[in-house]
């Protein structure tokens, strides 16, 4: 029995099937289409954002204290903004052609003109400014920061208010057709449900046992929230109407980003263990892991563009492996 067959048999015994290890004849739900070198980038890479009209990808190079700008038409790095302070979250604002960058070390959110790269403003949040989200309905930006808070600001960098939480917020998702924000709070072992109109916490949900809930994605049409935990590594599916857990599956370890592909009803969980877990949503309550695509140890963040139909994975420098962006196209 060869190693590939043995591996598939072993995975089937633990409830995972149809994994892809790159052998011919095995279906792969993600095809590597290109790699974009970032040769001078050192250290950990955090979150990404995209400018669809300008075909630019923004990369928070946390360990390099820089923002890297990638041209997606030419598949090359075109600009670097140095002098940041452990950049983590990024929000690109199409209407004003501005990019906001949250910095973990000094707690600032810095706004840049994305045409000239001039810094327009630095907004202080005190400590550990992390994930950023653009509220499409209001045009405002939300930031998670500090020991436990969400801050709201406008595109001029004016603070509009905050919502206190009982632990540092990691990934959070905003409803497009409602006023709720779902917030991962690994420090207090739950998901907070926040009303952004009243700026108050309306409730909280548990993961059912697994800990370290960092990444999150939302399927608003089917009222499902996807949370990936690290201890143990699990994909947790929650009903956003009642808050109950409807599914839990084994996932790639050390996950820091997860995305929902609404066209194919798939979930892509990117893990620093060195792979991407690809899950199929059969219906709102039933899911299967289709494959586990091999990447590189430490590559745990990325960005999925519904419009471009591509998954971008940030690969940090690891040994002889230089930093790069890997571009995957979902199949079929």
C-alpha cells in the first residue's frame, strides 16, 4: 500500500475524506495560479485588504512594521510604507481612496491617501488596535482594540463612539441587512453579539467547548456564523437566529483567517499548521471537509475576493522560503 492511499484511509477513519495532497488524480478545490514575491519582508504577516477597482492588495507585514502594496494585474509588489508599529488590520475605502491601518504596538489607526501614500491622520486607541471593518451602510469604520472595545470612526478619522467588551476582540463580522456585530472574544471564551445602532452588547454565545476562537466568517443568507478555534482545531457553525451550535468539524491548526465562498457554498480556513481546510456546505446544518491544501508553516492569513473569485494567502518568510502571496483559484 503506497503512502498516498494509506493517508486517505487514515483520514477517512477520523471522519475526513477526499483530501488533496497534490497527487495527480485527486480533486483539488483550490488551484495555485500564481505566486507574488515579497523578498524583503521579514517576520509575521497579518491581515489583508483589497482595492477592486485599482486591482491592489494591501498586506499588513506585522513583523516588518510595514504595509505592502501588491499590483494584482502585474502580480508584483509595487510599494512599501515603512515605519508602522506592528500593523494588524486593514480597511480600504473605495469612495475616498483611503486605506486605514490598525497598529498593535502603539494602538493607532493610521489613514493613508492610497494615491500618494501620504499619511493623513493617526487616530489613537491606546493599545492593540487590531481588526478593521468597513460598514457599507454608513461608510464608517469599526476597530477592535485594547482590553475590550469596538470603536467607530468616520472616513476623516473622527471618533464617533465605542462599545465596551469584556475581553480583547479578535475577528468580528457586521450584518449587512441588520444592526448586529458578531465578535470573537477568545479571552472570555465566547462570541459577543453587539448592536451597533444602540452601541450595546445584546448577548453572547459559546463555542460548545473549544477554545481560542480567533477567525470568523458570516453566511448571512442562511443565518450561519463560522468560527474556527485552535484548542482543539475546529470549525464551529452557529445559528445566528438562536445562537445555537449546529455543527463542529476538525480543521487545520493555528487558523487566523476564514472566508465563505457564497457562490460555491464553501469555507476556506487558513492555518499556520501549513494548510487550508476547504469545507463544503451541503445545507445550512451539514458540512464536509473536502480537502486540506498544503501551504507553508506559519501561513495563516489571507483574503478571499468574491468579485475576483480568488483566494490570496500570505506566506511569511520561513527558513529558505521567502515571503510571498499565493494566489489560488477555486475549482470548478
